């Protein structure tokens, strides 16, 4: 098991030739290097579903506070991190809440969403050279365990992680987590996770070329591997061409496949995407292809006690992931996208992005032929550049998703609107 190897991994990392400055030797102390930041978020999501499903919407005000101490001085530095989260429901009571894709406030037994929720946790940490070992409540962000911060409050996990940056350009990660806190509920174990282990790393070969490789094992559910290659080709006259390849390979446990898919042999999935983005001045043009193959679609996220996976709501680092993830069984999808930076026109901080994605060849298990879906995504984002509201981020996003009738067991179409205001407060 990975948790039994983590100590050996850490020793092996530390024995490598050090090619970077020693972060621990630069420590100023527990108090001197400490920081307290509060992220204030006002968020609204509404979904006008098609095919007769009830529309859903939620609106809330959330606060996520993070205290990160510095490390004590010496060969081994120790410290502590504390996370506190609080949210107030502004809209989305009984009848309007309960959409798994929104999930600001979990519904109670009566079917009504909570009026507010509060939760928190802490982690202890130690640093040797450029390697940090942490135990407690955390927000892991690796490709096979990517916590969800795309709604009102954030998912958190409880367990142990190791992050090492001993060699220039190389980051190594390992982790063992046994509890998952749902973003919309109180408590530190509201997702009923058994355990998930992961190991992997990323390496920057040159300024233009980087790659990553990760693997995870979720008890009684699945094993997953991830690969990424990113290459940036510099072109004359402030232009660039970026190629980004991402891929996941998943193997479900037989009992879980039977429970989730109704077929003990529907266990395998491979999904990958390749995107190319040409940036020229304030403009960017993107084309991407994504393909899913195997006995089932790509599964991720959700909560084990609600029929989900439990490996983080953002564990889908693929090109064609917007409202729909275009991750159905045998699905093939193409994207054409465009981005504009308005700073070139005298409005710094304002950007606009639009994308059209079409998916075909979807097998939803109904034997009604190959299904299709298509989505138009667009978003305006503005970040205040100066003044009292400096760094305030305003986002307005809309998606129009249409799914064919013979893919209705896989996905449902509709119109979605997201309005987010994020204000980071640096207390000290």
C-alpha cells in the first residue's frame, strides 16, 4: 500500500542531489512567515433543464479563511494550517436546491436546504529542505485527486500528503486520504470516503516542454492513471502555439462496476484530449479533440454515500470540460474556441471566452443508436486592477447544452447561468 511506502519515498527524495536552494534554511519562523487570507465569494447558479426536469437554482454568500503558519527554524521546520468555511443561503430553498451539479447547500430530510453552514479543520506540517509533509484537513490539487472549488464553498480531505521540490523543475507528490468533506455540508467526513492513495509528479524539461504522470487507488472503487504533455512553440511577433495532451485510464473494481453500471464487466475507460491554442496579440484561437473508449464512460467526483466516486469534483483535466464534460461511453467531441483580452483596447482586467463543443457516438446503454450533445460556452471576466476593490473578480458565464433523446440516460440538456464575485482579503 502507498501509505506504507510514503516514508521510504520521502527518504529517497531527500537523498537526491539537491539542485535548488534550501527553502527550510530560509525560514523566518512560525509567526514571521504566517499568513491569513479570506476569500469572500458571492455565487449564483441557475439551470433551466430540458426534457421536463425541474429547474434548479441556488444563491449564497461564502467565506473561506485560511491561516498558514510559517515553519519553525532549524533542520526540520514545523507549522500548522487552519481552514474555516462559512456560507449563508440567499436563495434556493425547498424545490430549487438539490441539483448535484450546483450543490451549494445539501438538502436535509425535509427536502429543504440549510440556511447556513459552517465547518473547519486543521493540519500539522513539517518541512525538511524543500519537502513538506502534512497531516490533517487539506485541499489536495493533483490530477487524480483535485478538490472542487468551483461552487460556493470547497471540498476538503483529511489525510497525509508529501510534496517535494528538491530538484529544479521536478515536483513529486504522494498522498493517503481517508475522509472527504462535502462542499455543501458540515462535518469532516460527509462524503463517506474509505481511502484514496496517489503518487506522481511533474517535470519541466525546458521552458517550452513539461510533462506529468500520476496514479491513484481508491479502495473498493477504482484505480486511475493520468498523463499530461504540454509544449509551447514560440512564434515571431508576440505569437505562440500551445499543444496540450491530457489522458486518464480508469479500471473499476468488479463489485463497484456491478453496483454502478449494472455490469460487472463494464470496468474499463480510456479518455484523452489534445488541444492546440494559437495566441496572437490579444486573441487566442483553440481547437481540441477529445475521445472516450472502453466499457463505460469516464467516472470522477461526486460522493461515495451519494453514488459518486469521491476523487474530487475537478478531477477531469480535459480540454472539452465545461458544463458537460463530454465523457460519455465511446463519446468523441470537437471544440472550437476563441478568447479576447481587452487590455489591448484600454480595458485591462477584462477578458472574454467562447467555445463550441459537439460530441457524437454516445452510447447511453439504451440501444437507441449513437447519441449526440452540443454546448456553447461563453464567459466574461473582469478583475479590478486598483483602488479599494483591487483584485475583486467578477464572472458572468452562460452555457447552452443540448442532448439528443437517445443520450438522455447519460446527460440532460438545458441553459445554465453562473454569476460569481470573488474578493480576496489578505489580512496579514
